[in-house]
C-alpha cells in the first residue's frame, strides 16, 4: 500500500462519512502524493489541481478519476476504486469477453472448479447474488 493510496482512502472517508478531515484538502494532498510518486514536480501538481479541483457536489467523480490515474501501476486497486465510486466512466471495448455483456466487469466469477465440485452451494450462492456474472455487483456496491 502506497502513501498515495492511503491519501485517496482518507479523502474518500472524509467525503463519504465526514471523518478524518476536509475532503478538499485531503484531495489536494492525495493528488500531490500521486505527482510525487510519479516523480513529477510540486509545481506540476499545483497547476494540475487548478484545472482539476475537488468537486464536493460530485466527490465520487473527483476522487474516482484521480485515484484511477494515480493507481495506474496498481491495477486491482484502481479497479476497486472504480467499483466503489463508479468513476471514471469506462466503456468496454468491442473485443471484451462475452461474459461481461459489453460492460466493464465489477466482480470476478466463481472458479469453474467451484461449480463442478460444489454444484449445490455454487448454485445457491450464485442465485443469492443475482447470478454468477462479471456484471453482478457485490453486496457493498449498492448503486
């Protein structure tokens, strides 16, 4: 876990739950940490923040897009930010796997071995969540 990742988690906690500080300041800290991690200057970060300020009315967009970029070298972390915040707005390519129904996946499917060795419970679990699909949202993803 990097300091940039922690900074974005703190920003999200402040925006979502009102804890840990001021979202705007934490957002600026997170973007600055990202720039530092990518070996970019503090001046570059400040200029970037002027054209990409925190938007309290759409905090998910602000945090989601910036975390996506910042976590480019941590694809699973970046994907988890996307799944939680629904940003950035992603579009599946035409060559995407058919199981995703033309959408960006929001979960992983159960392994094939699970269906073949534990079929009864696999069916119960898949039914309980709305189907074992790449597009079935997990329990905490309520949007």
